[in-house]
C-alpha cells in the first residue's frame, strides 16, 4: 500500500497550508485510507446505516484533520490564520 504523499494531500484538500498537509502525511495513512476518510466526510450517514463502524486509527485521524479544516473554512478562516481581533 502506498502512503500519502504531499501531492495526494494537495489533491484531496486543495489549497491547505503546509501544517495540515504535514499532519495528514504524519498519520502514516495510505491513499486508500485517505479515500475512506473523504467518503466519511462527504456523507457519513449512509456508511453508518450500512453498518460501517465509525472511523478509527489512521482513517479516524484523517477524518479529524479534515473536519477541523472544513470547520475553519466554514467559519471563513484560512487555515493557520489569526482570528480577527487577535492580531497581537
């Protein structure tokens, strides 16, 4: 099984910063595990209804990373950006 590369991470998440890409690579996950995590992110309800267990291990780590990234995008923040009013 081939491990996630920088190129795989960029394809999966687009313009994320280097920290997020490094986190994804650091999980040691394979390309197949990344695809499974993306499937969970896209639509978890049918997977749960089909009896699939909640993601754990490396897939779970990727789901957590992707969830955090999605939440920051939903809030209108760029990953790694300083929240408004906290510039220092």
